[in-house]
């Protein structure tokens, strides 16, 4: 295969290849919490009161209203006809199994929805949850998204993460036994961390095999615990150059079958404190491509032969029931 410098496997291209048309993601806030907030009243240092979500649940929006509005918006703005429902805010497996079943089942009311994505933590994954997600995978393309962040246990403890690197490895190993697409999240720039720990985490988990990846830069929002530390100059965010190099280094070690779903963390501008460049997504993506071209590089150029480069997920996954 003749691969041009600058190439990497984009999520939108994978969806277009599989479905033959655009598939638009709709983010949902189901009102979940997380173990930290439920037990201690506070979450990870980087997490604000929105939990990376929209806040629509606390504003009174039902899941059905959120999904209906998201579909309406996607049809009008992007001319999309197919949609993927993404349970994003906080920990979306942190509830009893019947509550989870009821929440996820909202997608069955919308024939336009072809996929389900569920974001959670390695320590909130059970065989019962995986069985439930596998049940939905009979009819939908299902993505399980796990917040790994880093392999550095000291950094995980410093941010009050509540799980270890060993927990992350066990979660990925357990999830691989089920017919699910696995997407892993990593953060560059955590306090006390270094890019090498994140890249080590990616390399280590490639031996188990995963289907997608999201890379995030550490950013500071107004009501996160990190904000006060940042204000007092107790913590720094990664520079643009450092993050750009780290992202390109990671892309180079990923087998081309791994789908890149995100390369930069995004927060609403009204809540974003630093770094300001993280709001310039289009420019960053252009710079990633240009840096890869400068290196005469592309996704997979340094992928190890022992990496579990699984085929594109969901190729034969059809919506057989409804």
C-alpha cells in the first residue's frame, strides 16, 4: 500500500466507508455521576461540574428530548440521516443494570440511530455491563470508551483519579472478550506526568488490541479543581509545540486499523481558562498533518509487529433486529 505522508485513519472516514454516508454523533447527558462525586463529593482534578457534558440533564432535558434535538440539528446543519448516540457526561456505567438498560434503550425510539457509544472508567466496568452492551451490539454499532489517561500511577493518584494503571489493563483485557468496539482516552500534560508515560500506555494496550483512540491535551476550566491550582501557578498546561509533537509521536506507533476519533481536547470557550489554543481545533489538525508531512511520516510507520492491529470494527455488524 502506497501511504502518503500526513495520513491517519479518521473516525469520519471510517463511518463514511462503512455506511456510505455521514454519521453524526449526538452527545447525551443522562445525569450520571461518578464514584468520587457519589462517595466523596468531588471528582478528578481536571473534571468540572459538567463532567465533559452539556449540562442538559440538570437543565431539565430528558434523554429523549436531547436525542431528538440532536438529530434535528444534525439533519439541518449537516444533512445527516444517520446518527450515533454518545453517552458522554461523567461515568455512564455507574448505575444499576436496569437503570443502564432503560437509559441506553432510548436509542430504540429513533430509527435514525445506528450506533451507541458509552463513556466510562476502567474501575466501573463489570461483566454485567459488558453483557448489556453486547446485547445492544446485536442491533447497533457499539463503542465502549474507557478513560485510561496514562500509565503513571503517581500521576493518576495526583489527579485523584481513583483507579490504577493495572485497573486499566484489566478492563481492556476483560472488554476484549466481548463483541464491542473499544476506544481508549489518553491525556497529555497531567500534573507529574510526562508524554513517555502516555505513549507507554498506548504501546502496552496495543498488545491487547483496541479499535479507536482519543487523545486529549490537559485543559483548565473555570470550575474544575485544577483551576485554583493553575491560578496559584501550581500546575502548568502543555505547550502547543510539546502537545503537537506528542500527538504525532503517538500517531506513528498506531496500527492503521486503529481509528483516531479525537486529537485535541475541547471545552466551551466560556469555561475555558487555558490553554487558549485548544479552542483552535481546525488549526491544530492542520498542523498535525503538516508535521507528519514534514517528518515524511504517517499513522503506523512505527507500529510494532507485535501490536494487535485488529481489522476495522463493525465491518459485518448489521442492524439485524429492531
